[in-house]
């Protein structure tokens, strides 16, 4: 059986027309963009599909665009394929998308957070004191040595992303970055300066980090539906109590993408799904690992190949969750605190049998559940949870998880927490 990880891209994955193919073919993508439009107060959808590249690449616009595009892809994947991942990981800003799809950040909150992060970073970029450059074909140890040599008291430069054995990024004061760029070219390497960028993932972002921390504290942090790899550590978050600190640190510390890929290999991941609109992370997957199959869900042909890859195995097919099977699983797994036999029979056994019979019928007919059947199943599950005396907060979390994992968010938007 395949072991799957979801990847979420950051800066560099934006382009005019991103997610347009999904938007034109899936109602849930339209709803995702429209919700973001409402949160932001402007038409992000129009900017992504028909705006200018200059406007889209402004940091305050780019960040929400990348998040919304990735979440839209994830929601279509869960609706069409639905096989859950072993891990999620996002590169730089993509970590916010990963945390959103893992249930840790609410979507509307995440849109607000990345918009604020973008605004703060844009202010830093506008000051034009810092810069960021991607460096290829030079060993990280050599680049690190050149950063030390290029740094003086008032001008510092640091490695800001460990992307692969042959690619890093550097960030720092503009002149120090230029000195490193010059040395890299002399040594036969390649440079790709990120125009009008803030010096991300470096100590120069400490003032932004303080303001970002204050912003993050305004929002609730949920439980992890799937493990998420932290950019700072290259390992999964150990608890939700670490989220605010690690996201704050992330803007000042280097992205440990190489270690993330090593973690996937050690765990036996076989398939990675890039939730971006184009497969910008594919090169980094190939550069870090051997044998991992990489698919971009935003690309139509990749999407077809991925669906065939995952659903061709009978084992994988059986693991695809549906709304009804999720309700059945929740009904069984939740502990019972009600020992009144009559109440248990009427409030647990009978509604469970009702959901089960519905699922058997659907399987015989080979049909997905209708909206009316999903309504019936969710009401039966609510009765079961109430009878079992499940706490109200846990009931909400269970229902929310079923909705998110089955791509039915916009049937039951009011029930998602």
C-alpha cells in the first residue's frame, strides 16, 4: 500500500491563471475563493485568474493567493480521492496551508493570518534593506562559509533555506547578499535573486516576527488531523501548543526542507502530492529522494495519473472514506458514558443501524451518498453522540473533521469549527 504525503508550495508557485482549471470544474473551488474574497474584502479570484503578474507577485497578494489555491486543491482531492496522508509539509508560506488542511487553523483565520504576514513582509521589502537569493550547484557548506566571509558588523547574510544538497537560499542585508552572489558566480554556481523580496527566514525578520506572534495569538489553534512537519525542525509538530512559537520562529530561521524529505524517506513515504497549481516542488523532491513518485494535483494530467496510481490498488480503494463510512466510524469509536439500556438502544443502536443500512444500499448500487442521505447520516450521528454523552466541543470537532475530510465543507459550512 502506498504511503502518502501532501506538499504545499510557498513563494514562486504563483502565476496568473493559477487554479483556474479547478475553479471552472469544481463548485467547492468557487466557494473556497469566494469565501477568501469575503474575508479579504477584494476579489482574490479575479487577481489570480486575470490580474497582472506584478500585482499578484506583491507579497500581500501573493501569500493569500498561494494559501487559497492550495486549500482549494486539497478540498477537491478529498472529495474526488479522499485517501488521507501520513504527513503534510509546506515550504515556507506553504506551512500555513499544511496547518489549515490538517485542521489546525480555520480557513478564514488562515487567510487573515497570511494576509497580515504578507503586509508585514511587504513593509520590510519596501524598506529595501534586505534581499533573498536562491543558489544552485554549490554545496551548502561552501555557501555557509561564503556567508560568514561576506558578513560584517552592519551587514549580515545567512542561509535561509536548505532545499536540497545542491540548492540553498540566502537572505540578509542587500550588500552582503550581493557579495555572496558574486562569489557564487566565481565558483561556478547559479543565482536566482527574488526580486523585491523581504529577507525571509533570517534574523533580519525579528521585528516582523514579534508582530506576527501578536497576530497569531488572536486565533484558536485546533487539533492535528494529520501530522505536519515544521520548517524549523524538519520534524512533526509535537503538539498544538508549539504552533504559535514555531510559526513565529519560522520567519527568522532557515527552512529545513532537506531534512523534511529525509524524514519522509525514513518513514517509507512512496507518493507525494503537491497541492499547488504547478509542480514547483517536484524538482526538490527528485533532488532529495530516490523513488518517491510526485504528482501535482493542480495539473490536469498529473491529477489523472495520481487518481489511477492511488485507486488502481484494491487496498487503496477500500481505504477511500465516504461521508457515510466516516459517520459509521465515528459512531463506533466514540466512548459511551450512558449506561441506560433503553436510551442506548434508541439513541445509539437504532440510528447506527439506519446509517449502516444506508451504506450497504449505496455500496450495492455503486453510488455516492446524496445530500439528503448525508443529512440523515449526520443527524443520526449527532443523536448517537448526544446519547453517548459526548462533550459538545468534541461533537463539533468530530463533525467538522468528517466534513473537511470528505470535501463537503460548503454543504455544511456552519458546522465546521
